């Protein structure tokens, strides 16, 4: 099989709740998603998606993704998309860094591998584990009372894991965590996610103030060293996210006993191929994971589902269903949440078929 063409589509994904807010006063109301189609001489097409969380979250932005994919596209024509290691090496040789640019291409190649073999991606990644898996719900940053009320609403939808967006004023964040804890029920899980928003001294204040609460502290500060300092001064379980961008950081974190859980975002590490490598390493090292991405719609959600559903249950801390946050559905067969849980398709590849009328005309075609 050879790649004969590549198309790029741009899609706006508005949020059901209007806006999504996190630390630093950042917010997004419409996500700018990029969908990639890889066409082959066998008549099969593979689909991928990349959707950065704006430009202020990670070193990534939507127009950069499209520009980068256009840069790589000519160098992929004639390559075998099923040779995933070779494709990734090709991309890394042609473009240093910029893992988010490569993610949708790698995702589309996995879709092609599944379609060519007649197997779902989850099977290729180790097999479906159980019938489904639990999701978390992100609680956008608002007043303590409003965030607590949202937890109660999302619990009625079946969620039992709640990720509070904190990382602002320490006193307000302490109140947010306490208000949320007050409405939890037995079996609920609470995460306070600062998204790098606290200074080290503020993070230490908050961590000390909630020592009596059953809450996970997630990525309190910008740097790994600052997070490690907070980790060493708190008795709360600890999650690293933004700083975990590859295998090297996982190994460093394990050596330093820096975390109990890592957030594994597909596009942050360069696609499903590298995400699976990190997933398998974490399983071997005994580190639990939340499997997700920066954001996205139906295709990203499908990719998350396949990676998460093939992960041993005791190491899958959580996952997410981004397509339930947005108002636009653009692919048939995308996984749909049922009672706070999700499952990967048993159809070949990612199991999704984009709605071409929704995608519209490509913004780039080769």
C-alpha cells in the first residue's frame, strides 16, 4: 500500500456550555479542529484529527498544525502508511519537534492499518479490555458554588470522576476544592487540576490546606522541578500532565517518584504510535494513566477510546469523551458516552466514517 494523496479539512467545534475556562484567565468558546484524510492506491482512506486547546495551553496552535501537515505531506507521498515506525521516523527526520503536527497523520495511518487488516485499532493495540471504561468530566473554572453544582449535574449523567479547573487565586481554589468535596458521594473521584497555573508557594499553600480532603493534585506549576517540590511536600496523590511530553519525562518522573498518575495526551507526544509506547512503558512501571488529548471531536474521541479500551483496567485511571462537550458531530460510528462510560468500536480501524457534507471542501489537497 502507498500513500497517493493527503487532504486537510478545518472544522469549528462550538461548546455546549458556551465557554471552557482554565488557569491564567484562559478560555475557549469554539475549538479549531483539523481533520486529515490520507488516501492510498488500495482505495482505502485513513482519518485523523488534531485540535489544540487554543494557543495558550501547549506549544501548539490550530493554524500551525495545518501549516505543518502541508509541509510534511509531499514527503509522505509514495510511503507505506502501514509501516508505522518508518512513517514516524520519516516525519521526525523531516521536521524536528512539533509533535502535534504529526499526530493526525499517525492517527490516520493507524486507521488505515485497521482497515487493511480488518481489525479495530484497539485489537491491534492489545485487545479490548472489558466492555467499556470510565470517563472523567472536566469542570470549567467558575465560582466554588457553581462548580459544585455542575458536579451534581454531571453525576446524574453517570460520571463519577470530576476534574476541577483550578490554578487561580489560592484562597478561591481552596474554596472550590472544599465545595466540590462537600457534594461528593462514596466512589466519586476528585482531581484539582491547576494546568500549571500556581506558583510554587501558592501550590504549597493549597496542597497543605486540603490535606484532609480526598483529592488528587494535578500539574500545579509550570516546571517539572516546581511540581516535584510540591509533590515532596504533600500527602495527596499527584498527577503530572503538561510536562510529560515523552518517554524521557516518564522515566525521569518514575526515578524521582514524582507522580502517581500521568495524563497521556495523544497529540502532545506525536500520535498513537508514541502514545502506545508510553502507555506500555507506564504499565510496565506500574504508573496509572488518564488517556486523552488536548481536545477534539469524533475522530479524536475514537482514537482515545481505542487506546484506553486496550489498556489494562488497573492502570487506566480515566479517559475522556471530547465529542460530548461540543455541538458538532462530523463522523458516523463515533463512540457515544453511556452512563459516564465509553467503549471503542469493534469495526475495522478507528470505526468512524466522516460526514463529508459537514466537513465541507478541503482547505488543502495533494
